[in-house]
C-alpha cells in the first residue's frame, strides 16, 4: 500500500483499521499525564459508539489505534456515508485536542504531522500481530524498559477488569484467553509481515 493510500482509505462498517499519527517534526504531542488523560477523555466523547477499540498506545510523539467500525442505523447516518460520519468525529477529536494542547503549552501552529493516517486491515489473521506491535511500541521507542509497565496503552486494561475504551472481551476471545494473550506478547513474532499496515518510517 502506498503512503498516499494511508490518507485516503475510507471507513466501512465491520472493517478493522490501524489509525495513527505523530507530532509535527516528531515533537511531543503528550507532555504531561493530564495530556494523556484528556486525549483519552476526548476519544470517549467523540468515538464511543462509532469505533470499537481493539488496542491502542499513546507514545509521547505519536499514537496507534487498532479499531473496528461499528454498524450504524440510517438515523445515525442521516445524509452522511459511514466514512464521513467516522472521519468527521475523528477530525473533531484531533482538532479539539490540538487546540487545548497549544493553549495549555503556549504554542501555536499545527500539532500533528498532517492528517491522521488509516490503513485497512484486510486480513483479520494479522490482527494478533498488530495488537502486539502496538503494545510493544513504547518499549521499541525507548519510552519504557518493559512495555507491560506503560500506563498509556491497552495492554494493562486487557489484563484487568477495570473499565476502559478497549473491547477487552473481544480481544481475549480472539487470543483464546488471558494466558494465550500474555504468551503471544512474550515472543518475538516474525511470521507475518505487517509493514503495509504501518507508516513508512516506523
């Protein structure tokens, strides 16, 4: 998949997507704990009922979300397509966050490196590997020594009954249970090439 396609892919109900973006010039988009918490509150405000979250990670200067688009009633869509409905909600989320971040940190200009990217996960067999990739990403980017200790990903929430934005029930059923989920994250999986679902420089 070309890099351009990462901007043009259209959302359709029932499909899985990898949504991601980074800060302009690779600068931080989360500086404080309150930044992370506010971003997650905005996600709930704008995306709950529109996208089911399979996994996520907020990683200092970029983020990753693996999501499934919900099915919508005609009354929800109105005169919009499924893509327009979801894309508009995401646009409001990122715009609201950027405005608040700039105001709180005394900066101006673009926060994100262009529009958010999204990649259709065409083969559902790749979901397990993408979930693992997203969870391990903080360790890969030297934000923490062990990804399991990172507070801003879905890994801990999948292991805990605490309420969160992630669809814990689906994830555990997909992996076959908590034990299998943990085991899959403990090995270096190289069996599947997921590079087409990632950005060019990840």
